[in-house]
């Protein structure tokens, strides 16, 4: 598993843990497919565009007061109007 996949799997797992959602639900929110994280764990790949979208979603919706994990670069915030993205509550 490459670094991008490893980081995405870790973030989705932590997000699921912190919010009480399943990893497949977090995967669906972040990547558009509930199977993405499972596929990454099986050694499959993810496109750069899809990974960037997932990292951005996770960053913009990261649960408070949980700390973003060290060693994983966090995307810089952008204005909601620019991204067109909504937050998950």
C-alpha cells in the first residue's frame, strides 16, 4: 500500500471511530464509494483527483476536538463557496 492509500485508510478509520460511523460510510462520504477503503486495504489504487477530494472532505469535516494525526499533511482550508462542498453533521 502506498503512502497516500495508507494515510487515507488511517484517516477514514479515525474519522469513523471519532464519529461512530462505519468505515464504509465514511468512505462513501469522502470518496463517493463505500468500498474504496476496503479496496485500498486489498492493495488497489485510487486516482490522485479522488484522493485529493477525500483528503479535503475529511479535513473540512474533521470532528472536534479530535486532533488531525501527525505525519499526514492536512489540506489548507478553502472557502465553502469556492468548493461547493457542504459539511457533514
